[in-house]
């Protein structure tokens, strides 16, 4: 491949692909709104509570004051282009965070200085760990009473297992906040509120904060010396370290994930946002810093001679390599596919190969996105994020590339739905419209599923929680104008066997002429929770021809779709095929598939089977005076308390609780605490349901 030109290299170096992530209500969308304001993208700031922000554009977001879908935009700062994605903080929409992190190079994690490190912050932090993403931390709301900047930093180290490195400290807290002390320049930054924070200045640190700033500065140098050899050498030799040298060392440490630079402020009061933008361009990586892209050949043989892997450099001179990470069904343009280019160029009118499906498709239009607004462009280049129109089959997680240089990138993994509800059209005339609308929503959301119940013929929709299904149904009515009704949400139970069972199954059918013959012996045994399904071929001597083995597995998988207790899916099962026989004439794939399915159904009747229920984990934050009522109620809901944390007059209860016991909990908790307690639960694992719960569920299915 040709070397990248100086101009091209500089443009990629000045590109930042970042996400804003946090727990709900920490201030993500407000921070994003201020970033757009200070970079000149908007001229008035919206308010989440008023429902008029740029990034929360859906009616459901504006009414509830929460982010539901990840929104992309771009802005310019100090000659750098920042592609920015604002993500949801509610656990029901964790898929939006997952697919955004998959394509980002850096993350800004927002912490509330009042609420500190919360449960969903831990969740998104682990998601960012999975993708090895460098991070900055911004402690928000330090103008609020009860804000604890230093304690938030301590909790970052304790609960996130990271090394937070404060680059600023607040000069005062709450209403006494004077500004932020910059520990690199050792100056106080003061914002002029008469200009909405547009004007700010660096002044001498007030005398009452000089000692505190000196201690934090010394700690900054000491910590940085521990993770950077250059600073260590200067530090040990008592040599002066310039601001430029400190910034270079901080950039190295941030990109290597040795530490997390910490800044602070109040986005709502326009305090701290410009230094945060400075830190984004100074410390977070460009696509070049993230390094080469590794993919797999489509056929297992690399044309570039790299064995089992294909390597691409993140430049526009390389062949096109890109990932589709989001699909939106737009009423004007049809399917709008959000994409990240890792290498090469993508031009309007070009044909690309969908590596996941093997089909070529034409890209008719290309856009830069600004929330739900779009700006048409002629091309995207390496490192950029944009949206395309044209491909009809490109889905979330699909790789697309230059047809002459095929490559397959790692897909995005999403959690399985844990809750479901029945929906039905209000009239026969609406049934087709309902199905079409649900299919469009399923294209957009990988954690939303739909199916038809074979017994009742009802349409069943599945999702990540009550709010998730509520939003889906609301969109059905509003966006798609579908007349429908939704039943009460129900738990997505699963089934499994609880003991090893050995089964022999023969499927023999003689009807005159060619018959059917499939003979298998399979051991079925339970796997550990969350292990899914494992199929082992342990046959010897060709007792079953190789071409029939996959058919046996397919038969077992098909039978796993409906368990013996109540027709719930079967999980955590190991099937070992170890013997069988075949007929030279009568054996076929369908015969062995049928034998495999029948073998599992026989195992169901012989082995003890158990019902599995989804278990949630999370935290409840309540004023101390209500702790007794809240804990007592948790015990009645089969909740298991794991830990208590005390912060002043607030208690945080860490708990695991069956999903079935959480329906309607928001209303109950409001009543118990006079509206002052909050909670957040996320899916943890499946576990065996107690006998009385099993009986109640089975009775309800009759």
C-alpha cells in the first residue's frame, strides 16, 4: 500500500471519535448541548427538563427527559474535528451504548458530583473496558449542595479499578464555587456568566486555595511519574517539568490506559466545558493512535499473505473497511445506516461488499449526522463516522468493504431480551401494518425481538425492560400510526435439564420406495448457567457419515426452542453424539435432524427439568429515614441484599432480585419514600426458580 500523504495523516491525527457515557441524570445530554454551543454548532442551549435539546430529539425523549437512542453529531474545536455520540444512561437501552462504544476511539464519562459512582456508570465502564477504550472523567454538578469532588475520585478508584488523575480541583463547592483550579498551569479558571460562559479567564489562585492546589499538583506529578518513564526521570532528578512535557506524558498515559485524567465543572452553569474540550483533543486518541485494524478473511485464506488475519492501517490509502453500527428506518430516505470507516474511502455511487451476507450493494447517498438532521457529503474517509443510504440488507454489526479486498470484522454482541408482552392489532385491517411496523423497529434495535406464538397466534414482542417495551409501543402508535394494544409485560423464563441422561433414538420410516432412516445415541447434560449450548461429535469409525452430523445438531437446536414444562426456550445444555448408524439408501439430513430433535424430547421426559428465571442486580438509593420500609419490602420480593453504602443521610442498597418481582416497583418505591428514593436494575443472570414460583408459572400457562 502507498504511504499516506502528509495532509491525509494530519487530518486523521486531528480527528476524535468520542462518546459521552454515564448513569441516567448525571448530565450527559446537558454536557453535549454545551459542547455544541461552545463549538458554535448551535447558538442557543436547550434544556433537558424543558424538552428542547438538540440531541434528545425523539418525542419520547423530550417528554421523559431521558436519552433513549444514541445520537451522533460533529463539531470543530481548535482545528480538530470531533465526532460525538451522546448515549443513553438507562439500563433498558444498554444496546445503544454497546454499539456506540464498538466504533469509538475515546470516551468522556460524566459523573454526578452529588451521586458519585452509580450502578449504570459501572456498567458502561465495563463495556468500555471490553473495547479497550481510553477515557476522560468529568465530574459534573459540583455547584450543587452536597457535591463531593474528592470522594467521587476515591470511588472511581474503589469501584472502577482505575487510576484517576485530577487535572483540576474546584475552588469551593455548591453555591461557593468560584471556578476550577488548573493544576498544570496553577491558575484559577473563572467563567463570565454574563456571556453564558463563553468568556473565561485564567487568574491567580486565591490565597485560601494555594496550599490545597500545591498538594494536588505534587500528587499529580508523583502519580504521573509512576506511569511514565520520562516524567519519572525528571521527577527523581528534581528537574522542572514544563506544561508541554506534562501534556505529552498525560496523552501517553491516557492512550495506554495507565490513568484517567479527571476534570470538573457544572455543565448547566457553563463551567468547565471548554477545558474538557481541550482535554479531548489533547489526551484522547485519534484513529491513528488506536492503531491497525485486524479482521478475518471471508473464506479462511488471506489474499494478503497474513495467514488467518488481515491487517489494515487506519488510512484512506488502504482498501475500504467499515462497520455498520446502527440502522434507522427513516420515512423520507428509507433505511439510514450509521457507519464507521476504519480504512479507505467511501464515495457516493460506489459499490461495497457486505462481508456478513456476501452481497454487493450500492451506496447512493452519504451524510454527516447532527442528531436527526443530516448534511449530505460526497465521501467519508478513514476514521470518520457518518450515515449512508442505499444498502437494503446492511444490518447492525455487519462489515462492508472493497469488493476486491474482502475482510470481516468482529461483530457486536448484544444481550438477550428478558421481558415480553403480547401485542395485537385493534382490527383485522391493522394486522399487516402492525407486523410491518414491528419489523422496521426490529431492524433498528438488536435487543428488540418479535415472534408469533404458535399456540395462541399472538404477536409477542421482547425487550430489555418495562420502559423499553413502553417506548417501543409508544413509537408504534405515534411514528407508525398503528392501532394496537399491548398486554401486561411478562417474564422471559427459560428451561433446562438438571441431570445427565443417555438417549437412543431411531427414526425409521418405510412407505414403499425410498424411506427414512436416522439412528443416534446422545448424552444430554446440564451446563453452567449462561453457557448456552454445546454440541460434541464423539462418534468413531464413521458410524454416522460426516455430512449428517450438522443435521443432528440442527434437530437438537430446533427442539430446544420449546421446553417440556411450559414451552419456554431450553438453555445451558450439552449434547454429546457418540454413536448411531445409517442406511446406504434411506438415510438423509432430514432423517438425522428428526432423530436429533426426537432424542432431546425423549430426554426431557426422562430427566428432571427445571424452570430458570432472570435475576436482576442493581442499587436502590434512599434517604436513611426510609431504609427500614425499603428493606422490608425487598425481602417480600425475594430480594437478596449484597451490601450497604452510606453517604451522609443517603443509603445505597446493593441488591439482586428476580425480574418477576420488579414489575410496578417504581410506583411502590415512590410510595415508600415519598418520592425521594430511586433505583436502577440491570440483568445479571438466570437461576433456578423456587418450586412455588415454578408451580405458579406453569399454572398460568394452562
